[in-house]
């Protein structure tokens, strides 16, 4: 930018500028005395500094007008306005083109206004604000992560992409999550089948399991038969005489089953960090690549848990949690290219909740109820009242699965090492006298801190102290 000196126009322009600029904008005045070859100037962003020279100048130039803007107030005064954080050079020449001075202009964020806004928004936080290399450095101790995020967001408004965070968070920032997985499975099945066969001199008629000619012939001849559907109870009767024979078979089955799955993982994580848990295993699955080679991949199954805690203001705990319970399902397994491929049953939940120290939530109550009933009968004969039951076979199957996940969050701090113990601290290998003479497979715990801890009955997890 080249600015020629026109005294009358410069005076008019300078007068107009002085009216528009607020009083607080003129935060600093730099005086160039005795035609100094170089000097430096700090200009806050969106504020102005007046540069005065003892030697009249005729020409000005700024290396990067995007960082700072200049205008003349007189032949000895220059108005410098900071626009964007950075560094540039202001060159001042006299009427003969000789160098009066090279001024290094450093435009920095306006930390004075930033400090005022920070005190208004976060009055109780001890945050120190400094400038470094055209940016803002924040240091000090804040009470929570949310207060830290608020300070960083405000600093980004004054120095975008130039904020350094040296702040630390005080208070308890470790969260222990106690999760209880409980799953109940109930199965009830009832089957009742009626089969009949009758044979005369010219024809044989059979229903149910006697629909097969071989089974009917075996039953009438007394050789016995095997039903395709296993039954727990069977009652049969044969009667007839001469050229007529008949047999009736009643088969009944009733099944009841129950299964219970329970896991209680306790995990501790730092605020903002992820923790995971798996109680189960990994099932190998063959995988064929593009070249036809078979490799082994592993599919985890069992009780899985992943969570990320965040400690907010007033010790409120924000939890991002993902939990799943999976198991191998043999009923849905398939065979592909001669290789058995296992199927899995999976119940999964993903949620975000907020709670205080010691509070609990039931984040999933998943109830699955499968009901199946079927009936097979001889046409028309099965519809006869009362007697139609002799020509029908009925099946009833009901499966119920209920999954409940309850989570409890605690703020915790580490405890002293001598107060901790391992499961192996309770026992030690027996001596020959203990083993052969007294019959003890494990000797008593010795003295020391571990012995004292082992004699106590702990109702809470080891290793951390709850607030």
C-alpha cells in the first residue's frame, strides 16, 4: 500500500478518523525519535495505536494489509489498526525516499477484554490468561471439565486456532461404575398326540405316527415302533380279533426350564476416558478371503460393557454407556461350504444418562415372550365334540427372556496400598504337617496388613474409597 503525502487532505482525513475512533481504541503511542532504523509495536486486535515520528514522512507501506491497516493523521502521525493476529512490517520513508524506520507490527488478541469477559462468565475460577506467539495461553485450576470447556470456547472467539490449554481440573475426577446384569430365561412346552391305526382284511387306516405304513404294520404285528418325536410318556392299547386289529397310542410331553445369567462388573475410569469390560469369550469363525485362503476371525460373546464418564458441575456424572449380552444360538447356526457357522443371540442397549454420586438407573428392561401353538387333526373327524380329541395332536411352546441392567455410579479416590488385598492373600500352600497330619489343603494366612484385611468382611469393592 502506497500513501502519498498531501497535507491538506491528510488533515481532513485525520480529523474524520479521530472523531470515529473511541477513546479506549488509542491504547498505546509509539514515538520514533532520531530516525531509528527499526522498532517494534504491539497492537491488540480490533484496537488502534498511534505512531509518531520526529521526522516528517512522505511514504508509508504495510507488508500484509490483512494483519494491520494504516492511515495518516498528519505528516508525523500514523494510525495503525490491528485486524488479525500475526506479524507484519510497517515501512516509513521520507520525501527523498530514505528509510526513516522499519516498524515490526505484532497484532495480538485483546486479552484485556477477554479477561473481563472471563471474570463475568466464570467469576469463581482461578484462570490465568497470557499471550504467546500471537495466541492465548490459559493456565490455572478449574473446578470441572464444563468450566474448562466454557473458557476454551470463549478464548476461541478472541484467538481462533491459537489457544493453548494448560489448565487442570480439580476435585474428584474418577468414576467407578457398578453394573448388574440379570437375565432370566423360562421355557415351557406341552405336547399331546393321539395316534390310531385299524386294519381289516382289505385295508389299513392310520393317523398320527401310524400314518407311515411301516410303523402301522409294526404296531399291528406287535413288533413295536419308534416315534420320530421323542415323548416322555406313552400309553398304547391293542385290540381286535379275527380279521380286524386296531391300536391306539397316547403320547404326552411337558418340559420346563429355567436359566439365570448374572454379572456384576465394577469399572473405574477417569473423567472423559473410556473403559470396557467383557465376561465371556471369543468364538473362532472361519473367514475366506478373495484368494480362497481361510483365516480365523474371533467374535466376542458374553457380557460386554463400554462407558465414558464425564464429571460435570456439582458432581453430576454424565455417562455414555453401551451394554450387551450375547450367547451362541445353536438353533440358528448354518453350514456354508461344509463349514459350520455359528449364530449368536444378542441383546444390546446404548444410552446417555446423568446421575449423582451413589444414584442408580435401570437402563434396560428387555422382555422377550415367544409363544407357539399348533394342532394337527384328521379332517372332519377332529372337529367332532369330545371324540374329536382322539383324532388330534396339539403342541404348545412358550419361551420368555427378561434382561435387566442396573447401573450405579460413584466418585472415587485411590486409597493406600497397604489397605488393599488380593484373593491369593487369604491362603498359602500348606506345609507337610498341615497336609498329611491335619488334612488342611491350605494354610492359614500369616501376619501383617494382608492378614488383618483378610479377616474383615468387605461389602464393597477393594481398591477405592467412595466419597
